[in-house]
């Protein structure tokens, strides 16, 4: 009787496939979902879920995604826009975000908030993870990680996030399981982070004097790469300083940006110098004592900015386009509902809410 020959390689292959499937499922559960108090970790990924074209692309750190209401730009002017910003997003990271976006679309205007020119390297790994984890894999993500990874960060942990997050088992929440294998709800409005609470501007510590206020050479190099990428594609580049009161934007910083803008013929908007013209009131238009604008301040700034950009660059009004208007109409309705919900919640907790005061 002929004896059957076993196939150990087949058993090994099946075992490997089972292991890889289990590891993939575990990774889907373990990767943070950012649906609690820190929603900013979703901002990078949400860009790819928006299939509309954007005439205005905005880059920068928290001063960008908390100062400009994309929904106000749409409601008032029909401007289609998206903010590709993240917490403490470096100038170099903004460059790679731009190049990643340019593989999908060519906006008419790119606006970058230049407060990040003060910062050369990342503060914490968490900021890098919130910026990079949601970025689509490709040359831009690879080069961005290589450029700005902190000491101890490994490329393998970005390629295989389970290597980084394997110890999260003890802190998993219901959302980690609910959205492990399905799409999360949108947390931003075209990249804008809505905050409806009000905490008036307060006192800030005095700025520590420095011997040299020159921006790092690396930042100027990446700003130049952003400018060149825009110029090559016929995109107008605009520089912006948000009206945040801290960290202090000292005269040497202003002089360097103004000189760069003048040298290259760029529009530069320092909204710190235009607060009265915009109508900003830092006793009402900030949610964290002057560090960032709340939704009421962002709406005021966006009305001013939208008119400025339309006059300077002739941005089109897309409100008459049925498909685009339908999409933005849905997002605007969600925006108003979220603003109302937050205002009611903060009022209930005893915080000041301009929104509820206006409608009492």
C-alpha cells in the first residue's frame, strides 16, 4: 500500500496566512481612532475622503486649522477649500502635505501659515504620529518621515503600526472596536477644527529674549521648495500669520517674512495687525485665552480673507454647481449642528457662549 507524502510547506503557508490575518486585525483595533478629546489625529486621513476639487489649499499648524472656517468661505463666497494642517505641523511637513495633495489636484491658491517658521524640529512623537499615520503611502510620506522622525522613531513602526501600538490593549475603548473595520465619522470640516467655547484672552508670560531670532535654514529651504512647487504649476502662494497672541510674534520674525514675501512678490497677511479691521474681539473670539480663535473668530477672519482672495486672485463662486453645492450643503448643515451642539454644551457647563447669547 502506497504511503501518502505530507505537504509540510502547505501547512506552514496556511499557518503564516492565519498569523498575518490575525496581526492585521489586531493592528486595525490597536491603531488610535482619535474620537475622544483629541480628534486632530484624523485630519490627515480625512483629506482623502473629500472627492471635490479645491481652489484654495491651506497648510500649517494649529493656527491654520483653527483660524479659517472653510464653511464660511463656502457660505459667503462659494470658495472650495481644504486645510491640510496638524498639531505642530512643521514647515517641512507642510511641504510634503502639499506635494501629496498636488498628486490629486492643482488648487489656484495655496495659503500657508508661517508661525511654524519658528520651529525646526518636532516636540513629541505623538505630533508626528497624528500627522503621518493617516497619510497615504508613497514617496512623500516616506521622505517626510525620514526628514522629521524623532530620535527613536523607526520607519518599520510606520510601515507596520502594530509594532508601535501593540501595548494599547489595556487602554482600548469601544470606539477602537467599532471603527476597526469601518469608516469613522468625519471630525473636521474640510480640515477646520470647530470650537464654540469662549475663554477670553488673558496674560501670557514674557517672551524670553534670544540672541538670534533668525529662522532655521531648514525652514527657509522648505518654504522655498513650497514656493517653487507652486510657481512651477501656476499656483499663487499666500503667506499668513494668524492673529494668535502667543507665542509672541516678535519684530525680527515679521521682518524676515516681510522681506521674503517682498523679494518673491508674494502676498503676506499678518492678521495680528488687522484685528480691528476684521472685527476680532479677543474677549469673545478665542476659546483658550488668546492662543487660538474659536468658531466665531474664525468666521470673522474667513469673511475678511475670502474677500481678499477673491479680489486678488479671482476665485470662482461654485455655489451654482449642483454636485459641489450639494456636498458643501451637507457639510454646512453638519457644521451648524455641531456649532449649536457645542454652544449648548458649554453653556450648560457654565462657560461663556456667544452663540447662545445671540439667540436668547
